C-alpha cells in the first residue's frame, strides 16, 4: 500500500512538471499545433459502399474546415492506393490519382500494389500526381520525381517526412513488374539521409512506411522497433500494408505509431503539439474516425472520377459467358476446386503449356449462371500474369510438397496436367496425365502466376528459389490471368 502511494505521488509530480513546462512554453508563445490526416490501403475503393473514398474525402474535407487557420495540417497516404477495384484497374490508376489531386494530398508513400501496373504506367501517373511521391528504398533505372524524404514548412513548423515502400516487394512481384526497379535496404537509406535531415533542424521527423509494426517470421521478422532503436529522433511513424487499425501506440521508447486500416473504412487524425523554441514534440494524440455514408458529397469529388465510374459500372454488367452449375472454390475429394480447375484450363490454353499450378485466389470465389466482368474481377482482383518455368521431375516434386503444406489455405496451388499421389510418409509421386512416367533427364514447361513465383509473400521460398535459377528459364508472358480466364469463358461457355 505504501509503495502504491509513493508511485502515485511521483506520477502526480511528473504530471505537474509537464503541465508547468507546457504552460511556460505556451506563455512564451512557443507551442504550435500540427494536424495530420492519414489514409492507407484504400485499394481504389472509390465508390459503391458507405466505406468508400468518396465518403471519406467528404469527411476529411469537413474535418479540415474545422481546423483554425493558425494550425498547420497535412494529408498523407501510406500506399496500396491505385489498384484493387474495377474502377482502379479500368482507369489504370487514373481515378485514384484524380482523387489524390482533388483532395490535395501532400504526400503519397508508394505501396507494393501501386507497382502492379508496371513502371511506365506508374511513371506517367507520377507526372500527373500533385502529391509528393516518397519511396526512398525504391530506385529506378530512369529518372523519376520520387523522393527519399522532404522538408515541409507549414505555418512556421518544419516537418521532415521520410518515406519507404514495402521492404518485401520482391516477395509479391516477379518478372516484368519489377523491371526498372531496384529495392534497397532501409537502414542503408536512413544512414545516408538522416544526417542531412538533422542538419536542417526540423521540428518533427515523421516516417511514412508501407509496412506494419511487425513482419511474419517467414519474412525474417523485420519490425519497426529496430528502426526507432537506431534512430530515436523519429517522432512519429505512419504505417500501412498490414490492414490493421492502430489508433496510436508507442513504438520503442518514445516514437508514436499510427495505422489507419484499409479499404476507406477509417482514417486517422493525429494532433501534434510542438515546442518551436526547443524544436521538440511536446505531445501526440491520435484517433481513428469511422467512414460513414455522407448525405451530400462535394461535386468536385464526384466529377473528378465520373468518367471512369460510368465506364466501370457499364463494364461490370457485361456478360462474358455462363455456367450450368455452380463452380466454387471448395476442395472436396481431389486436390482441385472447381475454380482452380477453371483457372488451370484457362492458363493452359492461353500459354500452350500442359502443366499448370493455380488455386482459387479467394475462398469466396464462385460462378453461377451468367458470368459477368464483375464476377471475373472478383475472382481475380490482382494484376498477376502468366509466367513459365522449365522444371525437372525432382523440382516438380519439391514444389508440390511445398504446396501441400498449405493445402487448407487459399494460397494452395492445385497442379493440372500431372497425376499426383502421396504416400503414407507424404512422399510425392508424379506421372504424366496419360499415366506414363516422367523422364528424369527432361525439363517440362510449367505455368504459374507471377505472384507465386515471387514466393507469395514468403510462403513458398523453395518455389521462389527454383524460379530464380537460370536453368529454369523463367519467362513472364505479360498476359494477365484475368485476360486468360475471360477468353476461356467466352470461348467455352457453357462452362461445365
């Protein structure tokens, strides 16, 4: 009881000291306020639901209008912004950039999905984007306007913002999507830019990164504590990628961490008190604001995406083909679901390859009756392309064994064009589809999606390692799996 009283007394004294310090700073006119609005992982969810970027844009605009003119404010996005919806894909990112511009974002931190349309598309979009694009660990073969950091000056406050895209991009993207890009180590970048940042004496240092607090062990456990342990000068970290909702929590000894969730469901509001004289942060308070349907949305937001919105709505309803029975992603007695069989057949026909690895992509994927463009997009919303490797029977067994370890998850890739059996000790036996043995001295051409050759986010390291070998003769056809699926359904309807 006595110890509790002492602890309480000390806490009260410390609290009074802080209040006194703040009061003195305020009396001296040193305190300044900065408000930051944060969005992340919107995935071009622009319209169609209460939790949409249009509704979020209207709410952010209302919040901004309530901020006094003497208070500085910024709007920052932490990536995975331009693809992920039908309007995002059909506009090739233009609809999302139009909203970034209309809402007057200050900063855009690139996410891994923002690279899915390829370098040339992103480069052209970046010329049109009015926000500063910051991705210090993303080097390009051609000159771009991407920055590693920037010093902003808002109402007398000097704000240094560092930006990094995901450090694990090469675990999601493979082949042509990585052309003209090079991912460099984050700590190597920080070692170069931090001395320059500190020389500029900013009032606050902010790190925006397309990464969550932690990485899974399969990705070597990289987490942000390592950054703030080496660079405690970083006051605030704005995160993304993990789709987590973090209203605000301490990261390391004193750094504050915020993540706004995903799909325009929430955005973060961060209020920061800065002692201008001491060049230090006095306090950070943050919260997440839920996006709700707005009775009226400013016409400037509606008009800026209207052309693409109308085209996407019309395209979504187009009937591509139909099926007599429901085809879904449920795996019953074989190693295939109906959807995975359909994907494999479509890829085999488009690439002229007999052996194909592909899964359902989404647990909820299904086709019934008329198959529309929206149904196809919902089944495969990513820009994955068909890629080929030339593999030996032993390499095929290694890959199949690795796949069976994730059979109960949607990352499992069914193999078509081979007869596969597993022994009592889980050893793999494979034969050609006609029942004959495979030639151990021969390499067989096989098709995969680009995402899985990249390792599917660290889930298939053996497959990735084999894909990177020169003897595997990896080729990215640049044909999207969505295109192959669409053409197959058109040609073969009714799908059985």
